[in-house]
């Protein structure tokens, strides 16, 4: 891929700025995405934390639902944090009436899974295959993954075994928010997935 990758952050609601900053720190060209033509210009996309019901409604009214769904289905690398993970899940428990997701991860997520007594907390997690230090994970009214199917890989669990980070091909999702802690490893992984996709694309074209 020529130059630094252009990576979008869906900028309808939520912690958009933190993700833009994390991507910029990794020298990506980070762009807010609010329109289909902006989506078409990026090589990867972040779905931020926020409120999945609001992001879902706004995505539909901005004409972005179908383009995002199709882009993910066609292999656009994407990373969802918290509400973003909910937006990637094929199935949602405790969804609001009529709530939809873009899909892409063959998982069931449960919204607000920690209940009102434990709205927010932080813990350390080790991620499968990663060197120490562990990830400092911040959970804010977070979902958990209650069921994975197909070739979804579990990247991290809480000490009690509940699943909080998953990957399927170039689709990544975490229940927690690395964009607020300064640990850039998940964003780096997204950039690696973008790089791999570009290299595969170049290889196909070189043979034509
Ligand atoms: N509870 C929110 C939802 O259901 C997610 C919270 C978050 O992104 N921090 O969308």
C-alpha cells in the first residue's frame, strides 16, 4: 500500500476523538466518517464506544447502514469497541426494540452485561498470543460475548471465563476501550489487518 493507510472512525456518536487520536499516534490518516463517500475513501473502519442504539439509528438515517454492512461483508477491516462490538455482532441480547447491527461477527453479545451495580470497572487482561504487559481494560456499561460460532477466535476473557475480545478474519471487537488507556496494540492490529488486505489485493492484481 502506498503511504500511510486512511482509516475511518464512524463519527455519529460516542468516543470518536479518542479513536482518531489513537490512529494518528500510529501514523494512520484518521478520518471521521459520516457519509457514504467518506466510507468509500477508507481502507479500514473503527466503530467507537458510545450508545449502540443511537449509533444504529443515526447510521440508518445518514444512509450508512447498508454501505457499512456491505463493506464489512466484503472484507473491510473493522474494529469495534464496546458499542462498536455490539454493532458488529450478528445477534444481540437485551437489544432495544428494532435495534439492528451491521453484523460481521458470528457471535451473540449481551448489552449492559455487568448490570447497574458494576457499571464501570478496570482490570488487566492477557490477550491470546500477545507478549506482556497485559492490557489494562476499561469497561463502561459494557457488553460481553455470550456465544461464539463459526471461525470466530476468542482473544481475551475475564478471569471467570467471560469473553471480552474476539476476532474473525479482519473483524475485531472488544468489550472494553483501549482508546482511553493509551495502549495502542488493538489499533495496531487493525492497521496490520489493513496492510495484509492491501498486500493480498496487490498480489492478485500483479497476476492479472
Ligand atoms: N451500553 C452501551 C450500548 O449498549 C455501550 C457502552 C459503551 O460503548 N461504553 O450501546
